[in-house]
C-alpha cells in the first residue's frame, strides 16, 4: 500500500510541476499576443555564438546522450555475458554523467547570458527539465539491491523519468529551434531535419530491439524443439509391458 502511495505521489508532483510551468501568466494569456510582444533579437556575434553553443550543449545532452543511455541499458538486459553487461552498464552511467554535465553547462550559459523571464514554453519546459535531469542521477545512485522490497518501484520510477526526460527534452529542442527562427528570422530547417533523422533512427533502434529479441527467442525455441525431436527419435520409448514373475 505504501509503495503505491509513493508512486502516486511522485506522479502527481511531476504533473503539478509541469502544469505550473506551462500555465500562462497574466501577460502571456494569449499565445498570439505573446509572439507579437516578443521583440526580435538583435544578433551580435557574441550572442549568436552563445545561442549556438547553448543549442549544441542541450542537443548533445537530452537529444543524443540520454537516448543513447536508454538504448545501452536496454541492450544490456538481453546480453548473457556478465562482462558485456557490466561494460554496457558503465557505458550507460558514463553517458548519463556526461549528459548531466552538458545540460548543466547549457543551463549556466542560459541563466547568465539570456533573458530569463520564463514567459514562453521553451524556457518553462527547460526549467522543469533541468530539475528532473539533476534528480535522475540521484535516483540512479540510490538503486536498491536486487531482491529488496523497493527494487521494482525504483526501477519503474527511474525508467519512467528517463524516458520522460528524453521525450520532453527532444520536444524542447524542437521548440527551441522554432523559437530561434521566430525571434531571429533565420532559418533552422536544416537543423530540424537533422534532428528528425536522428530521432527517427533512435526510435527505430528502440522499437527494433523488442522485435529482434522476439525473433531470437523464436529461433531458440525452434532449435530446442528440434533437439527434443531428434532425441526422441534416437532414443525411442519402450512401449512394451514388462512382465514381473512373482515366485
């Protein structure tokens, strides 16, 4: 009972934070009016470099390394070699640590150099993401041992939060590219296409893993069935009744 209450409290808290961040403020009740009020950015060489660096850091973090970490840990769940599982696990941990460092650098760059009125969707989602990105490694390091009571709850929380960060993070990269195009008047179509190709490739690998595992299990079951049928033909059962003579 306590386990379900904790999971419910976690989900309700996450939903409340996201709703509060996405709720329009008084000055931003009309999305069309907010776009009209937003003044175009005057790009200086320094600001242009900072925007590109911010986009690159967050793209590498939530748009590449975190999804790669999800794929790595999914692969490790189907590997039989203990050495390979250990290697994939450390690759997963390393990729997520680098992703958190890059996201932190992007947050510091944004807070110290950009307007932070948080009156648009991109900034609000970004603020929520920074909090969840820093929360995720803490949950990872607090992993209970196998067989412990809260292991299933920890696994579900860690998995849901990781998938949520990846999905919302990629969506916010799209929103950021759109905002950049709106505020600067410069085309971001090339970067949008590249991001779409990358996301499509990762989604294909993510979905293909389940199908591939299904194919492997079917082949193993077929091979086991063949071995059993061969064994039954090599060693036929003795159907003759044995007669026991009782003196």
